C-alpha cells in the first residue's frame, strides 16, 4: 500500500494481514496512510494482528510518515488504533517515522475528540534512527488539545531523539504504561516531551 488517502466516512480496519509498502511510480512517497486538510469525512483507522513492512518508506526532504494527519480544519482521524502488530520501519533519518499529527488550524470546542492508541505492538528499525514515534507539534501554537494518546505494553527498538521520541505541543490526555525502549546508540535520547508554553 502506498499513499492511501483516508477520505471516507467509514472506519477502515486491517485485520490479520501483512502490509508492505511499494513506491508509487518508482518515486519516493511521503506517507502510507493520510488524512488531508481538504478531506471532508473523518473515520477510524485500525490495524489489528498485522505485520507491516514499511522499510521502503523513504520519504522526502520534509520527512516520511506511516500515518499522517495534516494541518487544517479537516486533517484528523477520529481514532488511530494499532493493536498486537509488528511494524518494521525504515532506518533512513527523517522527521516522523510513525505518526504525524498536527491540527493547529482547528478552533476549540468545534470538533470531537480524537485518540491515538498503540498497544501490544513491536515497532522496530534495522539500525538506529534519529526520529519521532509520535509528533504532534513543537509548542502550543501547533497544539492538539483534542488528542488523547495511549501507549501500553509495546516494544520500541531503534528509535532515539535528543528532542524526545514522543513530542507534543499539547494533549488532552497521555497514558504510557509497561513499554520497553531500546536503541544501540550512545546518542542522547528522551522519551516524552510536552510543550505547554504561551498560546
């Protein structure tokens, strides 16, 4: 699968399948699954009991993303759920290898809440990569106050970042329990970083 645009009012579930990435027309691609700001519908994107091989997702100069939710009033999922999966990602350095979530153009109180939930999942790379697992803004000017993040019983291998592998400007809630993080590198790395600066 490559550059799948999720402009649908229906939820999409991948259950017990192997997903792999193939470049579109032999060119680099920025994302595998996306919600763009111009898309009118919103739905849940769910992966359950899947093996996902996205080592060929090499991206562009601005980064590469497994799941991409763009800036804009409509650029969001109701939910992104990854449960009991194995995800093998590229080791190419980029901005956000797994989930990019940025909704700074949305007005408060006008949208339903969203959730990113990752559980019982292994996410790994072939070699250490300096990148983000979840990125949703660098400060409250690029914040996601409607977004809840729940990460439990997961293993993350190969990721490090001196600005945190999970980074957010603002969240509605955050739950992180019983996870293992491992990278064979001497580079400094931090887990979570939340920016609660001036709006």
